[in-house]
C-alpha cells in the first residue's frame, strides 16, 4: 500500500470542505434572484468535488485530474461573476 503524502491529504480535505460548502446554495437567503442553472450547477460541482476528494484520498490518478477540472471550473465561474 502506498503512503499518502501530507500535501495530498490536505488537498483532499480542503476539496471536500469547499465542495460541502457549495452544496446548500439554493437554501441560502438571497438565492431567489439567482438563475436555476447557476444554483444547480453549483450543486453538481459540489457533488463532483466530493467525488474528486475521494479520488484524491484513495490516491487515484483520476482523482487528481477530476480535482483539476473542478478547480478550473470553479475558478472560471468566479472570474465570470467578477
């Protein structure tokens, strides 16, 4: 069994926390004016982020790439919002 590097452990935990924080988007006050595509897209990114965190935790190569994709999508969404 391979040993998990501490940086991967920290990345997996942070990815899981960030993904969990993005899930309750529609339940937050002030989300009435936000388009449904944005709200549900955030929920989908949260779920996919949790899957990526599990992949990182298990040291799967797919987990690394999924984490990169989720982080790039989150960053592009943040840049579009301003």
